[in-house]
């Protein structure tokens, strides 16, 4: 059967239709019964994936077509989860590169294609969403070819097949104006173009652990492609790390393969197949799972290092313990160790007292997803402002992460956006017309200046612009950068905010709290319109008298409080501030709550 297995990964920029395409492939290949009710975006099974409409974790599935089994690996499209793409490519024999027929080549398209070409894969190019009214398939194909050339693709890779398709409508065709019936041309092309890897089934069993899942029944489940030999249930196996050191040994208790999205138990797994195994409790991603006589580890694709970090400690606010259940540093530590084991894009370190933890990742979204997951699990914590991770070159010069930003927007907003990027030390690399009074701007800018910029960009473009970011390189340090220009409005004491007080304070700046919200001394309850912090009283009620006069009973009208994501709130923090995160609330605060101690710290810092 191994000769009839094709392992393919589906790669693309975010929202170019990967998951929808897989949905249609599975429906047309007969995975489901005709009368079976099937969810949309079947591969996005996680709660946050469904809410946000993005793929976060890579996931395999399998379909059968013409006596062959095709294992398909869905990958994230967002730049922050690129580590997921990097590691699953090792399981693939081929790749489907999806490109939106209107948007064309985007930053993540460049990244995922570069990784696939480096792996030696020969992609099938699919110009997707051809049912869009603004499709420009011919131009996009030219852009794609230029991209292959710029990434130094070899002759075999440059000779890529092309299909025009609509994943949502469920059709693919070799011609733009060809028949639009079904996805059979794509399935046939996969069998024709993607050749199964030539692997030796007679050698001792070995596979690279690529994905890790925690199962309450099975324990740790490791996913990977069998590189050689066969895996049999109940055989003795071990795990060795990249240095060849044994990290675990045990019995292969269960082995599964994918049928659709379901795991089906099997007795024997053959070389070339993607399987799930259970039985080892200490093995991690990038370990080689193998027979006892194997001592040579399988090399793993190196993962690009993180570029951003935050510090997490226990919640130290006066309201600590009122909303969450997991409050201790031990609980936070255990959770972060588990995350670092499962997510290769995350690194984690701790101080000598093991009560402060630094988490490093690829970007704001990756860190926000982790913090959101933790708060839903009942954690309370205090999070520091994010900081970028600097490097030094061979001459000792300071380097910082530079990102490539692609913006699609209406022409009328372009000058405002260019001005805002200049203030963030962004350099305009390219500007081109994309038709119908639309512009595409491409910048290179330091990561430091882009924290929380997405919301600012949407404000500048009145919600019509589209922004995409991807790590470009480490470049020259661009010097000091202005932080938040607005001073903080700080609560003077603990209690409940009162509508009357908030109403009278609205003229002082933007308020973050509303009537009956819990506040405490040192908590940031709003932003002033100019620099300089201000301590205010949001609990001052209206004085009661026994006199009634005209106008004393006017309605108090409060401006609605702006709802901000965790990433937006983190981006607002100055160096002396922090974010309190609980299952029910996110509160901006000063790192030092006591005003007298805060002044002492400011004076000592200024003196130093």
C-alpha cells in the first residue's frame, strides 16, 4: 500500500482558501456519506480557530482516490504560526500552493514557498477563488513565476503545473475558461505529479515526531511520517533527540492512521505513511521514534528563532483570586512547559526563583493566542510589555528584527498611512496600482514600531484596508523610537467606578472603565490626551441634598468603552506598566501600584 500513498501539504498566505479547499476535496472523494451533515471549515477544530476563522495548528487528514491514499496536511497561513509550516514540510512528498486570484502573491506566500522549495518539493500551483469578480488570474500567474525565479527554484520546480479553481464552489480546471464541474482534475494531478518517496521497508523502524497531541485516554500521541521500516503494535521502541541521546523507552501501545479526519487503529504502519503512535511519555517534537537498535537521529528542519518576548508572573493586583482558579507560579510554570513542548515556535525560560517566566514567540498573535488559551483555562497572571529580541553581528553592532509589511488600501488613505509608517521608521520599498483606485504599499519596518499597529491602520483606512506582515530579516538598529504619547489616567483607590464620576472625567481623556467596574489604586482607567500621568477618582458620587433644583436630575450619558484585544492592550503599555489578565477581565495597571513607591522608582531611574 505504501507505493500508493501520497503525502501532500497545502500551503498559502492567510485566508487564501486552504481549509475550504480541503473541505471540498474530502466531500468529493467520498469521505462522507451522501446524507451526512458536515461542518464548514472541518479542519479548524479548535475553539479559537473557529472564532477567528484562521488555522493555528497543522493537522493531517486522509482521502482515498483511485486505489491510492492521499494524506493532506493543512497548515496555518498566518506568519506567527510559521513554525507549524516549517516542521510539517518534512512529512510531505509534494505541496499544493494556493494563491488568491485577486490578491496574488503575498508575504506569507513567499515564506511558505521558500520553505517548500528548500525542502526539495515540486509544488502544484492553484490559482484559487476564480469566482471573484476582481480576479486577475493571468497577472497572478506571472507574479507566481517571478516568485519561483526570485527564490532560486531549480528547473524541475520551475516546471510547475497550474490549475484554476474555486475551493468554495468545489471545482478545478486546467484552463481559465475550462469546464467547472468538480475537483477531480486536482485529485488526478496529485497522483500524476506527486511521486511517493522511495523508502526502505526492510530497515528498522524510524520516524520523526512532527506533531504532538495530548489525549486524556491515550496520553501523549506523536504524529509523523514513517521514514523506514514498519511500526507494529506492542513492539519495543525508544525516542532519541537530535543529538542522538535516548530520552525515552517503552512499548508502542497504539498505532493509528487517518481516515478523513478520524484516527483509525491499525496493527502495522508502513514506510511512507503518516501515523499516530502512543506509548512514550517523555518524547517530544523533533525526536526520532525508532527501534531499539537505531542510534542515528533523523535530521529535523531548523526552526527560525523567535523575535518577541513577554514576561509572565502571578497576578499581584488587589483583585487577585476573585475571578480565576489557577493562581500560583507553579501552575503557570507547568502550563508554559507543556506549551513549549507542543509548540516549537515558543521558547520559555524562568528566573532563579521560578516565579517569573519569559515567553518568546514569532509575533503578537502567537503570544496573544497563548494568553487567551490560558485565561480560558482559569489562569490569572500579570504580563509585562512585549519586547523585541535583539542580536549582534560579528562586529558587535546591534541588530533588530525587520518585518515586511504589505498593505492594500484605497488611494485616498495612502498618504496618511505612509506618514504613520515613517514615524515608525518604516521604509517604503514598493508602491503600485492594483486597479479601481486601489494601492499596494510594501514597507520594511522594525518590529518595535509595529506593535498594535493593525488597529491604527484600520482606523486610518476606515476599516477598508488589508495589512499583512512577515518577518524579513535582522537589520541595523534604527535608534530610539517614541512610545505611547498619551499619559495614563490612574485610579487613586480601590472600589467600584461610579457613572457620575466617569461622566465628569470624560473630558480629561478616553475612559477604559464604565459604571460599577471594579478598580484599584494604580490601575489605569483611561488615557489622557497629552503626555503625563494623572491620578483621578472614578468613585466620586454626586453629593446628595434635600433640595431639588432644575437640572439636578439630568441623565448621565457615558461614552461606550472601547473593546480591545489582548494584543492591543499589550501594545499600549509603557515600560513601567503591566497587563492583568483573568478569565473575566483584562486590566491595564502600573507595575508599581503604590504612588509613593512609584515616584521613588522614577527618581532613582532618572538618577541612574
